[in-house]
């Protein structure tokens, strides 16, 4: 294992991200389809009180995968065939109450913090990374940088023109004044980073 890959994995896992090594995009697509099909229903769709109106549930799970190329989207759709996964590429606003997972390809990774760098100029991509219960991000090992200083060229390239660049470090977390930690209050409950050997 390279030093950067080892450091990135260590730091990302310290902030509760799940890191898995993969050898191909097909392996990433299979991982996403299997994970989403097996997960529990989106928690936002489950009534919080037994007295609440009980909606009709379907086994269908939503996997949002915006900004993939047509070939990548077709390969992910093939991986989802025969499962309970409904794959969407656009129209995230129509699923704000329950996106089970968002699937993205990160632009880079910062090893000193275990963060992924994601240019999110499109609203669909921003929503997939922020409102899904789980964010699954593919990150090429060749896109790992020791820190933000080492990633200067990448960051300058991402800032060309109007840009919305996100630094994502672990699942969403916040704490109240009593320092009670809440995971997933402002974003995904889980972050899965698939490190692609290239």
C-alpha cells in the first residue's frame, strides 16, 4: 500500500468514513448496487411515532448518480438490474424525502484530513452529496495529495470560472451547546470512499 493511500485511509477512517479498495469502476458500480439493495429503508421515510400516519412502503431504494458519463450510467444501471434499486440521474428535488445513496466520482483526496474534494457546480450533484443517507464516492489513488498545498494545481483548476468546490470529511456531524454529537443532521449518515487503483 502506498504511503499516501495508507495515510488517507487512516485519516478518513478516524472521521468515520468507510474506505474500501477497488480495482475497477465495474467493481464500484457493483458495490453501490449491492449496498443500496441491502440497506434499511431511508430513515426519513419512517414515521417517528407509532401514532403517525403509516405510509405505504415499497422495497424500492433510490440511488442518485448525477454527472456520470452515459457509459458509466449504463454500467451502473446494469449493476442495479434485478435489485430493488431505482437509479436516477436527475430530478433529485423530487426525492428530497428519501434518497438512499448518492454516487459520485471525487476530483481529489487530501491525505492529511482524509477529505475528498468534489467540484459540485451542478445542483443535482450537490443534492446527491448532501441529502442522501449515504454518500458513495469513487476516488482514484492517483488523485491523492498529501495536503491542500500539494493539491494547489488541482484546486486552482477547480476554481476556474464560477465554481462550487466541496471538501467532504466523513459523514455529516454537528453538536449542540452541550456537545452532544449528532451524525447525519445536515447531510449523509455515512460516507463510503471507494479507492480506485489506477
